[in-house]
C-alpha cells in the first residue's frame, strides 16, 4: 500500500497537470483540511471522473400506462 492507503497495482505512469494558482491554493487548503495530500485528492478526482464517464447511463424505460 502507498501512503494514501491505496493498493499499488501494476506500474504507475506519471502525468503532469497544470493548474492555475487559485485552484492549486484551494486544492492545498482542501488537502490540509481533509488531512490528505493534493496528490491523493487529484488521483481520487481523476478515478471518480473516469469511472463516471466509463459507466453507460441507464436506459430509461418507457412509461406503460
């Protein structure tokens, strides 16, 4: 496990993300408030985004009156 408490699976691939100064400051403040790291929050945000976008939306069922 890594220091964020996540299991290490396979190899990691480094990625660079450029954030504006305000967003970076807010991310740092949030990480401090949550007793986490900016890195851990970014990994979680990306994983959640990819999961949401990778899961097909449910197909609505027609109303049967």
